[in-house]
C-alpha cells in the first residue's frame, strides 16, 4: 500500500519538474476518417516488390482507401489540462513540426505534455503518415517547396531573393528568432502538399473532433484555415482556440458560432514587412472583430507589443518557443482550462 | 535526498510493471540523410495557398531537399537494452505500423519501451513523415495498394480472390491471428511507395546507423531487404538483427560480414500456402546457411514449430503480438543484450 502510494506520488510529480522524465499513462496512434474510392478499367501489372524477389500481381483497380488522417496521442500521468489539446500543423509540414526543433531543442509537443495536457498531434490528410491518393483521385500535382521558399516567405529572410545556397550569404531579418543555423535541417521536414484537398482535410479534422473532443485546438498557419472552419461547425466541442499565425480565419457571416469559444490569436514580429502576412493578419483581425461583435471573446497577442521581438512565422520552433508556450499556457489557465 | 531516492525508485519501477505508465527520460524526432537536387528551366507559377488568401509565387526551380528520413525516438527511464533498438517497417507502411494495432491494442513500440529499450522508429525515405520527391527526381509513379492486395498477399486471406468488400464474405485463413475485424482500419495506414528508391532508402538507413549505433535492428518484411544490406556494410555497428518475416536477405557472397552479428529469423504460419512467401522464406534460409558457413550465428524460429499457429505476415500486429515480442526479448537476453 505504501509502495503504491509512493509510486503514485512520484509519477504525479515527474511531469511538473522541468527536464524531468515524461511520465505517460498511455501513448499510441490511430487513423481516422477518409473514404473508399473504386477504380476500374486499368490493366493489371506484374511487379517485383523487392529486388531479386518473386514477381507479384499489382492491380490498379479495385477499392482504394483515401483521405484518412494519422493521429498520435500522448497522455501524461499528471493530467492538468481540462480537455485534450489538439495540435494542427501548417502547410507543407506534418505533426513533426511540433516535435524536436531543427536545432535539437524540445518542441511544443513535449512542452505541453509536461504542462499536463493530453496531446493529440495529427498529420493532415495527404501529409506524412496519412498517406496520399493517386492522380485518378485528386486533381492536380502536389506542390513542392524549394529551399528558398519558406526562408523567404516565413519571415526568416528579408523576403524574395534573401536565400542563398551558402548559409553565410543568406539575408536574415535582424534579430530573427528562427534557428537559422538549422534552416537546412528544417527543410528536411517540409513535405509536398496538394492545393485541391482542403475539403478532405476539413472532413477528417471534423471526425477527429467528433471522436476526441470536447477539446482545445491549437493550430499553426494553414492549420487555421481548417481549424476555424471545423470550430464553426462544432462550436460546442471546441472549448478554446489558440491560433498561432493563422493563415486564414473563419467565415465572417458565421462568426457568431464562436461566441462561446474563447480565442487567442498570436502573432510574431515583422508582419508589416511582408505583404502576405499583412493580408493574413488583417483577415484574422477582421474575423476577431466579427466574433466580438456577436458577444464572443478574442484575445490578440502581438508578441512585439509585449517586448518579444524577432519571431518568425515558425513561432513553434523559434529560439524562444518555450517562452511562447508559457504565454499560451497562462492564457489557457486564465480561461479556467488548467486544473 | 529521500524524495529524490524515492522518485528514482519509482521511475525505475514503472516501466517493468505491465499496464503501468511509460516513463521516458526523453522523446523526440529528427530527419537524417538525403541530398539536395537542383531543378531549372521551369516556368514560375503564382498560386493561392489558402482559399481567399493572398496569391504568392511558387518557383518549381531551385534547390530541393530530397531523400531524407524521419526518425522518432523514445528513451525509457529504466533502460535495460544494452543498445538502442531500431524498428524498420515493411513495404507500403510507415513506422506507425509498430504503434497501436488497427484494433487498438499496444504495438511493439510501447512493448519494447516497456522492456527497457531505447527505441528509434523511422519512416523509410519517401514514406510518411520523410516526404517524397517530384517526378523530375524519381523515376516512375508510386505504387498504390488496393484493399484486396495486403489481404490476399499477407497470409490473412486464403490468397487471390479471398478479399470481398463485405467483411462477412472475406475468406480468412483458418485460425488466422490477424485482427480481421479491423482490416479496413489497417488499410488506412497503408501508404504509396516507389519501386525506384531502394538505394536512397539504404543510404538514409546507413546514415541512421552511423548516427545512433551500435544498436540492434529489428526489421519487418521489406525492411529486411534494406536491413541486411546495411548490416553487411556496418557489421561492427549492428550488434544483433531480428528479421521478422524478412522479404529479402543479404548478398550470399558477403554473408561473412555478419559472422559476428547474431541473427534471429522469425516466421509466421502458412508460409507454404503462398508461393511468394515460400520464395522469400527460402531466400532467407539460404542466407542463414551462408552466414553460418562463415562461422556466424543465425537462429530461426518458425512459430508453428513452437505451437504458435495462425500468424499472418503482419506478426507485429497480430492478436498474439505481445507473445511474439516476449519471444524476441528472450532471444535478445540470451545474446547478452539485456541488462
């Protein structure tokens, strides 16, 4: 009895100590959603799947499972978050963007587990472990990002032309918080994406919400275009939203759906130096105004206004990502979502 | 002092108790390997990345990072395995195949963490979170598996024609251990793969071995075609091999490379009912004979010979996967690899 009590005490204690072990009551994964598509009329092939191995039949006809979504979950022993916390990544990325940072520091996954949240990380439909469908099923080709693209678009470099193959010759925004020495490592986690799959992505996220919520959703960048839409469709299940540099907001004429869902919008630095982020920022703030007009609550944190300078679009992996996670945790606590 | 000692005691105790929390001293991920490819001469496009958002430039020219590999690691507090344990998945799958089973039971990832191994799970190049390259870079189209394909080829069903869209009409091998009621769920974790990327996959796995080994490698199915090749190239770094239904072996004329690396080959049931598995089985056993002829040690476990019947090709997620993990752990302990 005494051993059991001691064990319980220790396991409860572990996650709250910084740098201490992560004690999980469970972890695992599942795939959710998707649909089955029938293909017919194509010739059957014979392929060799492993060099030197026996040939086998490959039938490109039949029933294909597509548009499902991969979800990995980590449930801390000492749960403090009132609801599960869902982390939805940005465009051209997977859930891995919340894991270890490109320069090897802890990402928000570990941090929010340590803060006591049941964390669910997903790879949006067609990204990462969710798999992707063939050209018979999805329109268009996937989009591949070259090494210059995120550097110039994510407010790491000074804009178009700021990237150079030689790291020493790259033009970095002054005081930037992105770990630029690991930029090439960051590019290894960038994956292709389609421009025609938004409805499928929203459908799978909606199924996830139906399965694991009530919850808090934290989304980054493109994740916001999906996140606000899903939250508007399931406002009773989304107890709070943390929109980190959301590239897109909800529909203005449906803003009232979120009147009971507290929202935090958080932005990095140098927004005004980039026309695209200026546009997204305005879209988000216009939506915030519309939600507030219906009686909802939207808090906006512009990090530079708090004296926190130099954050890129990749706030989640910037050098001060722990500081930003603390700010988010404090906000969540202020909304009564942390026990 | 007493609290610290108690804490240490508890954290050491936790992983050895079945069903107890997983206590990790760390977890995280990284991408390794790959190369940069330059593309030129294609027209620059303008795209809208988020519906309603501002347009932006997409340059299909420039430097593209390709052929890197995603690796996720879980390091238990109470480490008992002498070396890290690398889990390499099979064809058309990702590292997720070692996580929760399609019917919701624990997979080998959790089991081997609980047994005290530092576990590294990877998604082979072009699968899952490793991302994939465009048609300018890789030859051929990816291969997509229809719902019938694994059912008929993985010794779940009785062979070609045994799959039916209606689960009630599927012809399952008698006494099969695969959780057939979750077969459609299993298909959600199947991803496309290319037939032209083997060298890139081997290169990334070799870099992983150079980074985290000495180690033990456990591979499944297609993972064996890569695993034996990598082990032959880095025999000093691979302290043991567990080949689970390996679809391919090493080169016979280089078998001597493994004379100092103990190998376990493990096979499920009904091999002789399928011409392809009969062929792979023979390839593996011929290689075992060659390794032994150079003084090496290869143990072969045919599960049916031990009275364990009905295992499909997907041993790692069959109903008795915990029993099989225990058999592997016992073998690893017999080789002095468990403290």
